[in-house]
C-alpha cells in the first residue's frame, strides 16, 4: 500500500461526513478527455469561445450542436472506472458521502453514487434555448452524425426554439440550487477530497478553497500540481483510477473511530 494511501486513510480516519469534489480528470481513465491537459485536453483542440458560450450557439448553432452531439456520443460509451466504484464502496465507510462534480458526463450516477450534485449541468439533459423545455436525448439518435461539422439543432415541440445541451456555458450562471446545496455540504463536512480538477474555474473552484479555509483535512488526487496543491494536507500525485481504490482499501483496513 502506498505511503499516500496510508496518509490519506489517517487523515480521513475520524471523518464522518466526506465531500468529494471532482473535475474532468476523474473521467480521464474512462476515456473522457479533460479540458486543459496538454495535447489531449478539449481546449487544446477546440476554442471554448467558439463552442461553449450562449453567444457561440446563437452565432453558429449547427457547429456548436454538432460538437456537443459528438461529446454526448463519446460519453455514452464511457464506463465508470475502478475509482468511481471505490467512491460507491466508500459510502458504507462514512455517515454521509456527497459527490460535488463539475463534470457533465453522468458517470458518478452511472457508477451508483447515491448523492451527486452536478454544478455544471448534464450533457444528457438537452432542453430548448428560450424556455428550457426538456428534450428527450433519445430522439437525437435519429440525427445523422457521421462526424458532420454542422448539425442543425432540432426545434422544441412546444415553443419552436432550438434545442441546446443542458450544460452550463461560460458566462452562464451555475444552477443556484445545486451551488447552494454544494456549499452547504462543504460548509458542514469534516473532510474534503478534491479529485481531477485544475481548480481554475469559479465559482465551482471556490468550494475547494472553503475546505482549505475551514482547516478540515483536504486531500488532492491529481497527477499534476494545481493552485491548491501547496495548501492541502496531502497532494497525492496519482490518477483517480489508481488512488481511489487504494484509499478504499486503506480505509477498510483501518476501522472507523468508535
Ligand atoms: N486522475 C486524476 N486527475 C487527472 C487525471 C487522472 N487520471 N488525468 C488528468 N487529471 C487532472 C489534470 O492534471 C488536471 O489538473 O485533471 C485536471 C483536469 O483539469 P481541467 O481539464 O481544467 O478540468 P476541470 O478542472 O474539470 O475544468 C473545470 O472548466 O472548461 C470548464 O466546465 C468545464 O467543468 C469544467 C471546468
């Protein structure tokens, strides 16, 4: 067992309420690209200003919609890796374990995590642009894709406005209820695990700093350093798919405080 796993288990030994704050690195070992990794990150290959803003969608609906359809198809085939399953296993180890994720791929829920707060929406929850009327993603199967650069978004049956992905675009507010719920969890928890995020995008990244400021044990799992790294109790330089199963085993080995 790695010294980091032993140290992490020590830090979490007496915790009763754990919050796990995840970013796209959590899904990297499931084959879902991150955003800012060199070469492989989405923003290394695509321009977020051209694809991930309401203005971009109004300017080029076909190009933006085709890109999200490509991402939607990619995550449908992704499977939660062992790190996701370890987080489900850890639910038995704590009185309360809440996942707060920036990810839109739905992999935490698909893995079976019981309490997941999606701060940046969901790539499978399509809705119409003007009124937010839900649009059943299964209807998108019919759309010919074949790598087309532009696909005209379907129109809402109820109001005729174009259908958009249910993700939070740059410049849009985060869903208020989810953000409030996430903040309440981080304010109340007694340990915080930060997995696979550069912690650069606010207000989501604020949550990691709340844990640091509160002085509770904060553990970061990330192969690379981030702005958080020098402020956390443990900067565990490993992938989520390796570290989380190790953490689950180390915690199983050390019984919870009675
Ligand atoms: N395990 C853990 N962490 C990993 C792994 C892995 N296997 N692979 C990469 N990482 C780390 C990277 O080192 C990086 O620090 O995951 C992090 C991914 O960072 P970003 O690509 O910036 O993704 P994220 O932090 O989730 O971005 C936040 O930015 O573009 C917006 O809305 C988007 O939710 C996203 C937000």
